């Protein structure tokens, strides 16, 4: 692929939804995995009304488009992150991550049952295109900004997720204080200055050429064994904490 920006490569997990980043699998909303690129998505997040037949298998929209040739997968028009759960937009030949559509306020989908095509790319505020992503240090695509009052740091949604920044979607209150089909979905995110960077989650996304976390929560070049090292470090810390707790119990 040729692009006039640096493509960001991350490790997509088969155990997490590539749209909402939740690893829970529900009976009424199952995680479905693409036979081509191996990304997983919830039925509701990606628009899969019926559970695919295991004997036939399932291809995401991008793999259907390329015939399963992952190296030919289209790139997202809103961010530099490669791969993931992509959908066509209403602009011919232009594709977009379902996650980017979810996080960029101006975008929407025309068919909510199939969550495609993604619409209103041209309606995105000009300022979003001009902001600098604090993670990948690029201006291409559209960014969101930190929700902390007075903070204007910006980032691509998937850059932020891969860097372990705080990203949460939750239901706001309806007009009568309850929840219904019209209850708004509140999208909340914080930059590295205003959240505790989740280095464990960042490690899940860090491949040999992926994103890694520097001491300031920014993107640095990932090492081949970054995930393994971090996991060992976390395990060691957990073991130390357990020993301390055990010592306290004995002394009591």
C-alpha cells in the first residue's frame, strides 16, 4: 500500500471486539471472527443480524472486497491504523473503521441493522482534520479531543486505544431519567495527562512494529518482545503484592 503518511500497525486480538474493544461474548450478541484477517467483532457492533454458519465461515467487509487477501485490505480514511473492522462509506472507494465512525461525532451509518455504509465523512469539522494526534504525531485523518475541562490534546480514536488511553462508551440519561432506544451514547476519553495509561491493554495491541508506551504515554517504537516483557513484569508485581498480603495475614 502507498500512503502519504506513516501507517500504524497494531496487533488485533481475536478475543476482543475490534469495534468496541470489549472482550465479553454474549449469547444475544456474539463475537464473530473473520476467516480472512482474523479480526473479531460483536454482531451488533459490526452489523451481523444472523450468526454465520460455522461450516461456511464469515468474512468481514474488507476481506469480502479483497477475496481474503489481507495485504490488499483498504485503509481507513479517518486514521492511519492498518487493519481492523472496516466498512464502506457512501463515497465510492473510501473505507472507514467502524470504531472511528463510533467515536467521530459527525459520522453515522445509513443502515443500522448492517452498520453500513458509513456516511457524512465530508461533514466532519475541518478542525478535526487539522489537529495533531499526540500519539502518532500525524495530522492525517480526523481526531477527537481529551474530555478533561480545558484540555485540547487530540488523538485518533484507534491510536488512543492502542496507546492505552482511557476510552469509554456509556449510556447517558434519557429525558425522563431512564433508558430507552433514544438514550444517547456518551463517548468519553482522556489523554495521557489526565488518565492512568493502561499499559497492559496497550501491550495487547503492540506487535513487533506496533505501538508501545513511552514514559509520557506517547507512541514509541515497539520492541519485538515488548508484550512478553510487560506480561512478565506484571506477573512479578502481582506475585510481590501477593507475598506482601500473605506476610500481613501471618503477622495478624
